[in-house]
C-alpha cells in the first residue's frame, strides 16, 4: 500500500496528530520541543538525502521530494510503478542479482549505482538498502537511502583518465580523498599520490613522501589496516570494487579501481574515499526504529532474537554462561478487557520502568526486552553463581507495590521462568521453549512466583505434545469419546432432577484418560471448540432419549469453555444442534466458570442475555474458586449458582466451610438464584445442606458419573 506523506516531516506530523487524538501514554508524554527538533532534523535529511520505500515485488511505495527532484518524475508517476523505471542499464545483471540476493535474505546492501533521469541522463548515487522484516522474518518492504554523488563521480572519472598527466592540479579541487596506490618491491602497498579536500576534514596531510605505506598515510588502526589491505589484495588479484570503512568518527566509502598495463596486469589502484556519515546515521536511526518497542522504549523481540543468536555464538565453547528470565504479567488480559487497552498500555510502561533494576553485584550484566503484550524477558550476559535467584526476587518485590489507577490501586503479579545456556539449552530457540515451560509451571502456583527449568518440565512438555497429537487424531471421528452423566437431586428427594454431562476419552492403547489430563491440553491447543461442539451434539441426543424414556422433558447441564462463548456464531450453532435433534433450549443448562464471566464482560453480558431469552438456563460452575464476588451476579444474567466441591466435601464437620457455604447459599437465595452444592459425599452433608436451604445436590453420595445406559439404569424405571 503506497504511503500518503510526501516527506518525513509530514510523516512525523501525522504520528503526532494520531497520538494526540488517542487516549494513550503517547499523548500524555508528548514533548512539543522534541517534536520541533525532530521536524528540523527530518527536514535537513529530506533536503540532502533521497529516500524511497519499495515493496518486495519491486513496486515503489514512497519517495520524498528530493527523490522526485533528482529523477525528474512527479510523485504520481513514481508511486505504484516498477522500480526498474530508473535503471540506467549501465550495470551488469550479475551486479543486480548480487544486490537482490543480499536484501532478500534480510541483509542490508550498500554501494554505488548509476540511475537514469526521466530525460535519459545518468546519475551516480551512493545507495544503502535496508530490508524491514515482518514478525515471521519475511520482507515487508525495503528502505533505500541515497546521496547524489554524480559530480564526485564525474570528477573521479576525469581524474582516472588524466591521472597520469595532472595529478596535483586535479586532486586539490576534489571533494573526495583520492590516492594512487602501488606495490613496492617487498609487496607492500605504498601511496604514490594523495589529495582532495577531504584530507583536511579527516585531519590528514597531503604532503606525504612518495612511497609512504598506506596505513601510515591514512593513520589507520590495526583493524582498519587489516580491512584496507584485504580489499587491496582483492583488487590487485582482479576482483573487488569498494567497501565501507568506519574511520574514527566517520563512515567512509572507499571505491577502488584497477589501473592495468598493456598485458592486462594490475599496475596500480586508484582509491576514491567519500564521506557517507550522514547516510549511515540515517540508516542506523531507521534500524533503531525497527529494533525498539514504541510503547515501552525497550528493545523488541527482533532485537532480542538477534542478540541471543550473537551472544550464544560468542559464548559457545567457553566457560561463560547465559541466563534467560521470562516475566509474564498474570491475568493481564483481564486488565485490558475490563479497564481498556489504554490503561493496560499505561501499566505496561510503568512495569517496564520498574523492571529496570540495579545489578545484584558489579559483575552482573543484563538487558531487558519487551517481547509484546504482557511478556518481558531478561537476557543475562554475565553473572556469578548464586546471583540470579536474588535478582529474580528483586523483580517479584517491585510487583508487590500496587499500580496507581485514578483514585484507587490495581495489584499485578508476575510469573517468572528461568533457564541457562549451556547447562540446559544449546540454542536460543531451546532457551525460549524452556523459559516458557518454567513460566507456565510458576503460573500453576497462582502467580507471584518463579521456577527454574528442570528436565521434568521437558518430560511434561513432551507428554503435552503427545496428548495434543493423539487428541487431534481422536477428534477426526470422535469414536473414542463418550459422555458420562452424574445425576442431581432436589434436596430430600430420591428421584434425579437433572444431570451433568461429563466427557470421557477411551484411548485405544492407554485406556480411560482423565478429563483433567486432556481438557487443559484441548484448551491450550485450540481444540476445545470442536470437542465442545461434539459434546453439545451428543448431549442433545441423550437428553432427547432420556426425556422419551421418562415420559417428560428432562434437562442436562453442559460445560461451556471461554473459547466457545467467544465464537461470534455460538448462539446460532447451538440452535442448529437443538433444532436438528428436536430439543428445546429449556432442556439445556449452560455451565460457565467465574473467570469466563470476567473476560470481555460487556460482550459476555450481551451473549448470555441473548441465550437466556431463547430459553437456556445459565449456571455459574465451581463458585468460590475464581473471583468469588457476588457483586457481578447482579449485572450478569445468571440463573443457577453451583458451590464448588472444595467447600462441600468436609461438611458438616469443618466449621470454616460451614460458615462459607451457609453465607453463600443465603446470599444466592436472596439474589433469586437456584443454589446447587457439588461434591456431596455423605448423608450428613446432604442433611445439613437441605437444612440451610440448598435447593439441589450433586456428588458421589448419590451417584458417580456413568455412561448413559448405566445412568439410566441407576435413575430408575420409565414412567
């Protein structure tokens, strides 16, 4: 898609306007003075530099005014056209093949290119092409930054032709630094001539004795000398053309051209050195933008992946290790859903600042990155034994302090996973998998905790992968699944009132697999929706049979996952299933957990109201294990409240449980809710629950979950 702005100033102004019209941290942090400074800087860049953005297929997406001026085209003529329209056809196909091969690999390319004006005249441009990558590593587009060096090349060409006749007079008028380099009898590279206005800029002198070594004439460091000599070796050997040289505080481009004798042998080399510092600074500024998270200002995932790759390559085979800590903000999705993404972004900025901790000792070195969303990661490049754990405790401590929110406070917790190279992992990818496993293990403990990766976690992960693979296979036909039913009884009565449908998996090799083992895998792997669809269809068939068996309509409860409820067509799918089986909505009770209610609250209210109007009963399952707040029950369309079995199983002997259950049941009744107690395991518990007013009971005391046929036999004869 072409870009609308004509220059960088317009782009920055557009960002400013967008930021000031949004309720984001960027609006409150906006600095007008900094904005004006950036406008002046970008104007200077636009006046001196040709900038274009090109799609991977070669279409031009954007050009600045300077680009249009140099090539003689209007912006409308350029944008959307093929980039080949400015080719001069003065370079070989091999030249272009090498350039495209480099940038398509995600690498930057720089060099000198001759391009064509609209009128056919030719221009020399010092060019740097920088690929901008998508998250998956593919090329999004290319940014090309150019500087017109036509005049310098013209003079350089004249100098090459006249270099044997009039060195001194030409050199003194060149902007570039130009040298003639030959080999002495010992094979060393010596300067026979040096000149140009850049000598003064680089604090060098043109008065060097003939035969001075190249490294002495240019005052090169050891690294600079090795680079320069290597390039000269290539030119004298018949290859090579030019290279970039970081010289002191300058970025230079050195173009080398061979002077051949009659027999074709290389007798000397002319070196033309141009200043590309401004070009490289612009390139590096754009590179920084690609590697920085715009919200927190921290290095982003792309920068992290590159740093890990480089650090492991540097440390491999040494005795220096690498630590990695993955920090996940617990339940952060609920912040975004309930308070809005602007508030969530503000908390992320605060969290990023809090996590910029002081090292635990002088040798401790780390870099903090924002991977995206609620995930941050530390890359620890230097640490002593026993220092990582205290550092993790520091991270946890900063989240013990609440986050300010208007007149109140919000408490956030973190789960942290840690691993090390080379003790456990052999690559950056493996480290990422391990810290993710360790972080998830920490999450199971309720947040505000950490875990170090262990081999057992790898075994658990391998088991997860196995279950996921087998579950996908089983869902192809669903023959391995079966619904079990557990009856519910009105307190004090002996005939079942309703029943709850519970999924069971009969694996052909492993036998009966517990729902506690495969349901979490189904939820994480995105398989809970097709599995839930099958459960609804089978439950509809079974409630129809049960109703026919007893002679009147019966009701079955079905558990609904968050992913099912979020489906835009969930309600219509549910109606289609019931219509096909000839079952009414009143015969299906939909059970959801407290936590599901709190996700996308406004959307869920609308969906549940619609389902309730159609005749479905809405029940809150496992009440007391999630948010445990009766306040939300006033705003949600709820009919039934099921008290979690953890509060019921020890009744009536546990006084604390008695107090909790009695208070919950009484408040539920006052709110007009039908109250059910799960996990009733004794006659005493059943009697107590009836005494305090609980409407309906469920548990092993009455019956265990059983296949449909066994359930029918247990519940008595038909009417």
